[in-house]
C-alpha cells in the first residue's frame, strides 16, 4: 500500500479553485497523553483540507513516525527527514514528499528525531529551529499541520513556537481532563515567552461513544468550560478510521462514505470557517 506516495515534491499538485490564503496557517496538533487520536486527526484533517482545494503540508514531528507510515511512506528508506531539517543538515523544501493518494505534502520523520532532540539540548535558539525551517515555505501552503509527540518536550516546544494555533484532540474520559490542564499551562507559558500569537485553535472530541455515560459527561464539561473553543464535530469510534493506516492512506481514501471520513470533513469545514471569520475580522 502507498507505493505511489514516495515521489519527491516541492508543493502539492492540485487544481486550486478556492481563494488562496496569502500566508500559511500553522497548526500544532498536540496532547501529551498518548492514544487520543492525534496522528489520526493530523492525517485525516490534512486529507480533508486537501479535498477542499487547500494546499496542505503535514509535518511528522513524532519520533514514532506514525504519520509517515500512516501515509504509506517508509521512514527508514528516506534520504532525509525532519531530523536532518531540525539539525540544519537539510532544507525542508528538499525533504518534503508527496502523499499522492490524498493530495497533500509530508515532511516525514523516523526514530532519529529523538537523537536530534538530545543534540539540540545545549544549542542556543533551539526552540526556534522548526519555525526557521518552515518560514521559507509560508507562501507554498495554506495549512501546515504539525503532529507533535505525546510529551511536553523540546520537539513539542519547537512545534508550539512555530504554530499560530494548537488543535487539541481529547478523548472524553477522566484522565484526559487531567492532562489537558497541564497542556494549557504549557501553551500559556509559550505565549508569554517565545510566541505571543499562539492561540487555542480548538478542542476536538475523539473516539467518542455516545452510549458511554462518562464520555457524555466529560463532553458536557468541556463545552461548559471551553464553550466555542470546542469543535461542534465529534469524532466517533469507527472501524474504517482504525483500518486506514494499515493501508497507508487516510480514511477519505479508504472509505469516503464512512462515519469517520464524514466527521473529519466536517472538522475541516469548521477550520475553514474559522479562517474566514479571522479574515473578516481582520478586514473589518
């Protein structure tokens, strides 16, 4: 699967009928708790935005490289990855590959990212490495999504420093709420130090089972405390969503009529609506 997804590219190939956003919006998809659907959200939001004629770059910034393999690309066979970009040994433009099945671009990763993080620990300006690497690409893409590791570490700090907004996938369970407060405090600290423009893009409820009373209770608590910051769309537990990575494609390519595919298309629509609202306020 995904054999056609390995070609090099400088920008995704699309017929762009929609109005092109002048500068890319960078969204870090983050949650230090693992297993909340973070990578699933990255891949499927990227595919959904691409399906809406947006130029999309997905940055795999997790040493587990699940986004890379989930796009049908073998990280070990790549000449360069996000590791080399972070260390200044390669340019992001030269490292990007095309995910042809879903019509977006990918900055791939592999387990070497862990070594890159260790090597950067003593470097000056280490938190700005990703921001600096992405700056030359700002006019090539409408959206850049960053798949963060499930930890608050130097890689996540780089992503938050580079980002305009943070999208937080959150499973509707008790422990997820505990971890959320820690992540929000990290976002606040980043905003107060290295990235004053960082915003909470939204909270996305994932793997939701409406038959589960606790899930419904947690969902209500999120809406009560965060109101408009909670996406209206809820991502359901869906077999097709779980199957898609094994085929190296998004759920939109795997089964475009599935509940999972329709849900992520709805999330993309909300993201595009947010962008139009920002443009309207900015132009007022």
